[in-house]
């Protein structure tokens, strides 16, 4: 019996996952930039958190909509936006 490993499939899945993680991070970066005019920089932990958000079922669009609502509200409340994506896990923000 010969077992072959399809590395192309594995690498493709890893690459797709990275794209989705980066999409979550870029969404939040853009929302903060558009709302506050300031830069937000993701940490390595934010990448892990973005992956967890994806595992919870968030799509990039759903997360972007949620992030927009949260960041707009923090601006109205005269507060700073969440400085990590962990906020979205801690608050168990609903889909």
C-alpha cells in the first residue's frame, strides 16, 4: 500500500486561511483609519484572535460590519477604539 500526501492541498488550505486572517485584520485597520484617521497595527496575538473569530463563524463582511458599529460607537462615546481584536472575543459580540 502506497500512501501519498497531497501537499498542494495542504498548502492551499494554509494559504487560504492566511488570506482570511489578513482580511479580518485589514478590515479592522481600515475601519479604524476611516473613523478615527489613525493607524491601528495588528500584533501576532491579533492574528491568532482573527483565526478564532473565523472559527466562530464570522465572515470578513460580518466582522467588518460589527467592527464598524463598535468603532463608530466608541467615537460617539468619545473613547478610543478597541486596541486589540480580543475585544470582539471578550464581549462575545453577536453575529
